[in-house]
C-alpha cells in the first residue's frame, strides 16, 4: 500500500512538471507569429507584358459591293493569289452596258458633227484668205485705173485725146470701183458665215464634252459592276457564290461583302494590352508569340503599332464612342509584327504575345509577394502603458500618419521590422529593389495572410518547411 502511494505521488509530480512546462512555453510563445522567409538576391530580371489576341495580316481589304446586283462571275477561289487591278468578280450589268453603248454612239455622232464644223471652218478660213487677196488685187488695179483716168482727164481738157478714149478709161475706173465694193461685200458675208460656223463648232464641242462626261459617268457605273483587287495578296475570305445578290451601302452586312484580300507578306499579332500595362509598352520592343494552333513553337516579333484609344473590354468599342462614362476595364490595341512567320499560318488564329518591356542584369530582387503597404501611423510601435496622442488637433500629423509606404518586413533578432523600399521592374515572380535593402537580408515572404496582417516590431518564428497536403 505504501508503494502504491509512492507511485501515484511520482506520477502526479511528473504531470505537474509537464503541465507547468507547457504553460510556461505557451506564455513565452504568446504573440509570436510563424512566418516564412527568403533573402534579397541578385539575379537577371525580365519584365514581360502578356496579352492575347489573334493573327492578322498587316494590310487587308474587304472587297464590298458598290452597286446592287447578281453575281455572274467569280474569277478566284479562296486561297488564290491575286494581283493588283485583277478583276475578281462581275455583277450583272446589262443596263449599265446598254447605257455606255448608247452614250458611246451619241459621242461618236457629236464628234462627227464637231469634225464637220471644224472642216467647214477651215474651208471658210481658206476662202477668206482668197477673198482678202482678191480685194488686195482689186485695190491695186483700181489704183492703176484711177491714175490712168486722171491722166486721161487732163489730156481731155487739153484736147490731146479723143472723147472715146477718155470715156473708155472712165468706164474702166468705175467698173473697178464696183468690183471692189462687190468683193468687200462678199468678204463681209463670208466673215459672218465664218462666225456662224465657229458658233456651231463651239456648240458641237460643248455637246461633245457633255456627252463625254455622261459617258464617263455611265462607264464608272459599269466599272462598279466589277470587283477589282486593290493590292497583291491572297483571297482569305470568300463568303459568296455565283447567283447570289449583293447590296451596297450596308456596313458590316454579310450581303455587302464579296471577299477579303490580305497581303500576307507582313503577318502581325494584334493583341489587347491591359490599361495598367500599356504605359510600359514601346515601339520596337521584342516579343515572343505563341499560337494556339501550333503548340510547342514560339515566334519572335517586335512592336510596330501602339493604339492611343482605349477599348471597352465588354463591348470591344472605343471608349470615346460610349455615350456614358464607364469605369469598367479597358484595353489598348498593340500590333506585333512576326519576324519569320511560318508558311502554314492563317489569319484569325488565336495567339498570345509576351512583350519584353525591360531587362536588368544582376538586379537586387525579392519575391513579389513579400512587398506590402502600410500607413506611416501604423508603423509606430505602441509602448506598454502609453496612449497615442490624438491627431484631431493636428491635421498635418493626421495626414502624415495616413501616408502609405511600400516596403517589406525584415527579420532581425526574431523581430519583424518594416523597411521602406523603392522598386523597379517586375519579373514573373520577383521584383527589382532599387533602394532600401541590402543583398542577403532576410525578409518575410509568407504567408500572404501573415504579410497582410503583420504589425511592425512583432515577434516572429521562422518556419520554412514545405507545407504538407491535408491527409498526407
């Protein structure tokens, strides 16, 4: 019986010591936060902006209908190569061709009239020159006859010639005067006829111009019945067939599109970059493009265009076209040219572009999740038995206390101390530290909940063991 009590007493003593030790350990460990840590190290960093989109040719044209009509000829098939100014398709054009032929006949008639009037005018000009020469000759003969008449008159007064000779010279002089008057009247009549013919020629020329303008208008209408390629390329879309009717003037309507011609000499990836990343994208930056239809392959490219208009993510329309102000997410169009596109690439394939916006060699870096934000007022440690002074009477101090600081928690002597840092470029999992940290310093990297709620000067316990799965 005595041994039994001794055994019970010994067990009770051991239990009391164990319980006391556990209580002491718990009291000592109260307020200690378990954290995961890492170190600030130097490594090569690459900042990448990732965006998705689709493959598109740089230059492509949607060939639409300019007139309403039925398709009578399709000279190409989807995938065919075409040349600039090549006729791709024809629409029914019976009326347009008849109008052109009628106007062509009218033009030929007007040209014939103008040619006849012009020939008549040239003949009249020749007759006018002949008549003017005749008048000049008649004037010369009249002058000679006048001199003979005056001489004969003088001789008649002196009774040196017979009356018959005097009368003969006078009659010759009078006849030449009448002939000159007749030639002058004939010249005036010919000039009047020439003016009339010139007016007829001008009217014929105006009619020719009018008919020619009408012919050009009808010819333009006739040309609109033919679809012509504006560039060298490939037929990438041909949604119509012979016999179907197309209509003009309806934007984005299937009935107005005949085909699409794409210049495949320059292939691009047109992607949408988030508004928070677009400020880092610049012209000629390199990019890696992956195409969903070609897994395991990466193509190099470079940025050739950066959009300046925000695009609403929900509608795909420009933000400037929206009638109401919207706070929804927006994207910007970025075009990346593929340096060596494969031969089997097709427009419309889904793709992802990783644009390299910056690189740093041997940059001091830390894990992104280690970075956190605290208000300046929350960083001041509270001393036991003291109360924080009110900031109601000090607006400047209140504003200063609300200032947000970016930094990390550094572990020193088992205590987490907030340390403000300035950062640079961001990599896939790490971020560059420009100032505020030294290489090799130990920082808290996890867990996310701990970093979000950890207070400055808090006691911490490091546990970098890999987390185990539940039920392991």
